[in-house]
C-alpha cells in the first residue's frame, strides 16, 4: 500500500477564531511596547532638538539682551538680516568651502572605500589607519594643524623649503588662498575615513555576481563602476553627501582656532558670524534669527539632494 489517506479534518487542525476585542487588546499592547522601546530616543530628540528649536524661534522674535528683559520686536531681526552684508559674505564663503570640502571628501572617501572594501592582505590595517583621524576632536586637530602650519616652528614650511618648493619659509596662513586650502586639506585628512566607512558598507552590499557577470561580458573597471557600482550605492552615497554638506555648512571650530577669521576677516563662516553676533556682540535675538535662516537653508539643500539622488522606485 502506498499510504493511507486521512480525512482533511484529521490532518489539519483549524485554529479557533480570535475574538475582535482580544485582537484589539493585543495590538494595543504591541503599540505600547513599541513606544516603550523608542521612548529614550524620543526624549532625547524632544529635549535636545525640538525644545531648543522652539526656544530659538521664540528668541528670534525678540530683542534678547544678555542682561535684562527680552522685548518683543516681531520680525525686525529678520528684516535687519537682509541688510547684513557681513552675514551674506560669510554665507558665500561657507558655500565655497562646502563645495570644496564636499568634493574632496566624497572623492577621497570613495577612493579609500574602493581600496579597502575587499578582504585582502593588510586591508584591516589600512581601514584602521584611514579611520584613525576621525576619532581626533576637531579642536585637537585644528591645534595640531595650526602648529604644523606655523612659519617659524611648523613642519610644512620647513619641508617646502627643504624640497626647494619655496626660496624661504612661507607663512601658509598669511594670505587667503593658501590658508583656505590648508584648512580644507586638514578637514579632508580628518574626515575622509568617516565617509570611507559609509561608502564601503554600500560597496560590500553589492552582489559579487553582478560585477562578475559584467567582467565576463567584457566590461572594464570604469564601465562596471559607472553602470553597476554607482547606481547600487546610491543610498549610502546620498547619506554621505547629506552629512558632508550639512557638516560643511556648519563649519566653525577649525576656522576659529586656526585662522580666527583671518586673513582680513575673509574666512568667517556663517556659524562663526552667528557666534560673533550672539556671544561677542550679545545680540542673542539676532543670532537666533540668523540660526533659523541657516537651518532653513540646510533643510532646502537636504531636500534637493534627496530628490536628486532618490531611487526610481522611491520616485513613483
């Protein structure tokens, strides 16, 4: 005999129907469980982002001195902003720095990610070495770079003279262009490893079969990189780009420590000017208005980047 066929009622047990009130109770319990899990993060977001944001928006509508009582002035701070040429010059400089730093960080980060993403000999050592500058604080890195760039005791000027690049010691921080590119190179050196990790995670998620099939079909490295690698790392690339642009637009400490706004006050960033108005001139309400405008600019830039880099499936 090939087997005994049992009645369907014997082979499968029918699960009893769950009453609607019980289902609602379980769903409600699951919802509360999820809220408990996200509660710590929610408290941090509310306490350290939403509350300060609302306070800043409220301050921007007041004449808020460091000492004394605030006075409601409505949108007067925002109207005064339009004639503040120092802020617009600082914003233009910040945009220039953002373009230069973003281009350098994304190119160097992607190159490092392509170099170390495959498991090869010494790959772990190189990943660690490239990432190590990231753990250094910006203040410490800026102080180190200021010492290296010093015309008398620094290393850069002495090396340039030793290799015959300059006739004597040259102060890299005395004129605008060398100072600007010196600080930009420092930022690339410090932060490239961070973007390397983000892009490397995207590269390692690409199925090897895709690249192998393209290689068998005769596609070269540039063709594989353009038609397979870049489209498949779109989301990690978008994340790295948004973080890079946002971080560059908020640049302050390295320009403050290394250059102090010089030479000729040409390296004052938007955040540097907000700091100057808020904590040097003690115009806290006006500084809050500048902060809200900078926040709006960052939001617009992030939305534009997301729309340009979103996947085709997400656009539908």
